[in-house]
């Protein structure tokens, strides 16, 4: 096969390759779908999206949807929101839902809510169909010391105007919990709370807890009320136990001081006895010195011995009499 015969085949192949590359780079089917839906988008616009690293389908399909819904949005708005990192399809769905629900919502506002990280479609749906938030059991203590646990159901509706910068569900739950604890704590007895649980919802609802949040509180209903522990009695018991421990510690301190004082007195007694023994040891020396110096005669010494013997005898008789009395008492 000669060169002249291969040339047409090569040309046809190059044409097919060029067409394939062109169809890959230019979304012709998407362009046809847009034209069929009545959305005028030029081929050059789609090529420009490719060059700007924008997926054309993620812009054109929401644009077709918005056009069919009668929304006044254009390609530049959707493309800029896509480049900013937003979800174009969700924004368009939210705008359609807001239009059907007769809620005033502009594209700029909707895009800002989406870029803020909130689900704008869910917010619009919550504006139409309020959401119920159920709190966990919130414990409060009445004035009589009885713990009361309450569970609340909060019906909220999304506030579109405060979605950007407004607090979320956690703040609403925390504020409601604070109001429930305050209401229970201001009750004289736990029986008042059990008899009138609606007083909690009325008191909490009148506080305006939705200020600064992305929601509007429609109602607060007490779903369940339960009685917990007797906190007052537990605190009194703990206080009594603490007082007892303090008293025991002080008594132990006084006992230790008394024991130390007793040991000190015993030491002093032993010291005095040592001094007495020392003084008694000087008596024979003094007698001998008196006899040597002539200040004391033999008869004086004998009288001294007789007096000592008489004293010892009297002490022995007194000790025997004391022992007999103790035996009779026993």
C-alpha cells in the first residue's frame, strides 16, 4: 500500500483524534442540554470554565434548575460561588425551596450562609418545618434539698437573618438548661415542680433565650420530670461527718498534749526523788561531822535512831491497816 493510499486514512484518524480531544475538552452534550432547557450558554463560556478549573456540570446543571424554577441567577454568580468553595447545587436548591415557601432570600445571602459552613437548604427547610431539639435530663435542686431531673423538648425555627454569626443548637440547649436549673432552684419544695411542670416551660420561655442565636424558639415543653437524690440530707451527713472528724482530731490533739504533760510531770517527780535521795545521802555525812565536831553527843544520836525506828514502826502499822481496809472493801 502506497503513501497516496495511506494518506486519507491518516487524515481521517487525525480528524477523529482531534474531534475526540475537542469533545473531551468542550462539554458539547452539556451545551446541548442547556440549549434544550432554554439556557443560553456559549461554547466559549464552557471553554473558559475549563481554563479556570471549574467543572462545567457543577455550574450549568444548577443554572438549568434555577432557570426552570424562575430564579434570576446567572453563570457568573454560580461560577464565583463555586470558585469560593461553596456548594452551588445546595444553594440553588435552597433558593428554590425558599421561593416555594414564600421566604425572602437573596442569592448573596444564601451564598454567604453556605460559605459560613451552615447547611442553607436545611435552614430553609427548618424555617418551613420547625425542628424539635430534645435535651438530656437536666438536674436542679429545690429549696428543700431534693434533686429534680427534667427533660425538655425545644421547638425551634431557623432564623435566616441570623444564620451568619448566630449561635447554634448547643447554645440553645445550654441556655434552656440554665433556665430549668434556675426555675427548679427557686421552688420552695420539689413537690411544686412535680405538680406544675409547665411553670418551668413558661419561666424559661419568657427569658428570651433565642437572642443572638440562629433560631427562633417557638415552644419549650417538659417531656419528663423525675425525683433524684436528697442532696440536702447528703450534704448534712457529709457536714456532720466532717465535724465529727474535726472533733476527733481536736480530742486526739488534747489527749496527746495530756500524755505529754503527764510524762513531763513523771520526769519532774523522778527528778525531785533524785534530789531527795541526794539530800538523804548527805544526812549520815552531816551526823558524822556533828559527832566529830562535838556538836552532837552519843545520847543524841541514840535518840535520833529511836525516833527513826518509832517512825518506821508507825508507817508499817499504818500500811497494814490500809491493806486490811482494802481487803474488806473487796
